C-alpha cells in the first residue's frame, strides 16, 4: 500500500494502522506528499512531511516499503529510521 492515501494528514497513518495496515510504501513510482518515486525525472528526496510520517510509522511499528521510491528518497527514509 502506498502512502498516497494519507495525503497531507499524518493522523491517517494511525487510522490505517487501526484498520490493520502494517506495511506502507513511501510512494509508488510517482511523487506524493512524502517523497519521489522511481518514475520521476528528478528525485527530490524525502519531504519534511515524509520525515514526520516515517517517524510516526516507526512509533507504531509499521514496516516502511521503499521499493518503488527514488534512490534519494529511499536513502533519506533509511536515515530517518
């Protein structure tokens, strides 16, 4: 599941966790509010909002998938963990 559905509402991570979601991708090939995907021409990395989301997912114990994120976005996600 990509984090695109949380849009700009970090509390949606808690809602999804409560519904049983335990793994979420930063993005799926295209950029969203959290970071850049593999299909983007330029990898802008993890956004400030994305950093906050990674912290929230870590707090909940959620697995973070970076398989479809850009290289820089993936590296910055790993550093934020």
